[in-house]
């Protein structure tokens, strides 16, 4: 794709995304029914403009969703990973998403290793959508980081575990900054 852009004279080189790993897991890992898809742009160590596209498939929304909570391992921040709560959005669709879903609040609660997102209106049942985390600073070295998703559905009083993104972070150590 980048070669086509250069050949067309656009002069813009697009980032090569890191796609979710798929295949057979023999030992450990996330059970297939709970594994969530993702894409990461600018995925190299210390990148301060990495962008994570965390996909949530419609089959995970049996009812309207009123809040999301994403927790991540403390090692992510210990290795100097950081999030920008002002650069968090929800988008309808899959992969990188499309139309933006308005949010009421997005908070990074660093001392509890979690991000909370509250949409302005409940997200309708049976909707594909993507959590987009922009301006992420990747940790200083490569690793797998399991980000867990819990959502509160309309009528519930407790968040329910939905799935896990097994993120391969800072994977491209050969890409320049």
C-alpha cells in the first residue's frame, strides 16, 4: 500500500499496522471465545503516537452497553507505557471503525491500571464497534500485554467480563521514529 502511494506521487508513507495474532494456542493464552481482535499503528518501542484499535464484535452486545472498563497489566506503565485520556474515542464498525460514537467521559485511572469509558448514549445491542486509543506511548520494549474488557449492560449493576485483547506491543523494533 505504501509503495502504491509513493508510485502515485503522493509522497505519504502509511504506517504498517500490527494485526491481531490468530491461530492455534497450545499452552496458555486466551480461550478463543474470549479473544478480541485489534490493530496497532506505529507499533515500535517508545513510540509516542501509537494508535490501538480494540475491536468489539456485535456478538458481545446482547443488550445495550452503558459503560466500558479496560484493565491492563501494571507492567505496561512500569515499562513507561502511557495513555492519553483526551485521545480516546469509540467508533462504529470494525477494524479501524467509521462513524464516531459520542462519549460522555473517558478516564485513565493509572493507580488502578484501568481505563473507563462512558458513552453519551447507550451503545445499541448487536453493534460492532472499536475503542480507539490514540497518542499511546508504547513501553520501552517488546511484550505481550493482556488488556481485559468488562462492560456494563443496560439494567445491570455490575460490569461483566467480555473478553481479552492479547496485544503484541512494541513489535516492530526496526521501524524508525
